[in-house]
């Protein structure tokens, strides 16, 4: 059985007071079996070290960057490199979130470059893919998702450090959620493509997360789809209910 991963993407949210309270009341209270579940939270780059400093010593929660430079160190003002993140003791980064693709020009090519340089520098990645509403309504869901996945696959040297997150853009922050069947259908086809285009071993082992308005109300039903291996949670990761979402891993049926 693939180990469940629950990710919390804080996006550009949180001031000092919020982060101190959230760490104390929610994150540091998370209890989970690390043999069955991983939890990875992604604060802003500015707050990475603050969050780490506020962690209880016994906390098993891991900390991830929300983004990484596609370039090595050099004259790239405003960027944080994969080597710098690793050197500072952070082991994860998100790559290719739809907001990065939509607002900041992260094309499939850029996502591939970020994946490659992250893996080369020892980071593990949560690589995001997903279609927009008009693409789903035009029956282009798999065409879009597989083109995004292919760019990641072509840049991947170590699948043990890659997690795929399927996030239908139309369900992110909208309150709309893909039905259990819709989510499973896409996850199943992604896994089939990995089996055909990479290897069955990779397809069987790679974790594919669902993201898109995951809440404490729908987490248990979603987690029990056979090809859903956890969640990448946005807004709900900033609330007390994140604990309930993490606990959903306990209800995954073998």
C-alpha cells in the first residue's frame, strides 16, 4: 500500500500572529502513524524558517517551499534556488501549481526545468497538474493533464522523490469538488499512462494526490478511491479542520 501524503499549501496567507497560533493550535497537535502517512505543509518562503522554529521537537510534519527557481544560483533576482533550499535544511518543494501556471508563466517547459533541478539538488517534489473548466467542458481533461504529466516525467530522474498532485483548476478555492468518481477516473488514467509510458513499477508506487476544495466533510470519501493517495489542501489547511483531513488516512481501506 502506498503511504498517504497530506499536503497543506498555505499560499500567500498568514501573518506572524496567525502562524504562531496555527502552529500551536493545529500543526503541533497533529498525530499520525508515519509508516502510513506523511504530512507536508507549505508556508510562504518568508515564513519557512519561522514555521520550522515553531515546530515542537517531536513533530513529524515536514516543511516545503511553495516554489523553486528553474535556474541555478546566479543573477536571478528574487529567486530561491533548489540548492539553497536543500542547504537550509528543507527537503520538499511544490512545482507547477495552477496559480503559478496561470499568473507567473510556469509553462510545461518551466515545470520540467524546475522538476529536473530540484531532483538534481536532492529535493522531493509535489508536482501539480490539472485542467481548467473550459478544458473539462471541451472533453480535454486527459489531453491537458497528460501533456503536463509528460513534461514532468521527461524531467524526472528519481520517481521515489516525486509526488503527483491532480488539482482540477475549476475546483480550487471555488467550493466545487470533483465527485469521487470524477477524481478516481482521472487518477486511474494518470496511473495507466505511467504504467504504459514509464513502468508498471513506477505506476504502482508513485503517489497521486487530489486537490481541489478538499474539506473535512469530503476527505473520507475521496481517500477511499483506489488511486487517490492523499490530498494537497489549500484553504482548509489554514483551519482547525485540517486535523480531520489528516486523520482521513486512518480510514483508507486496504
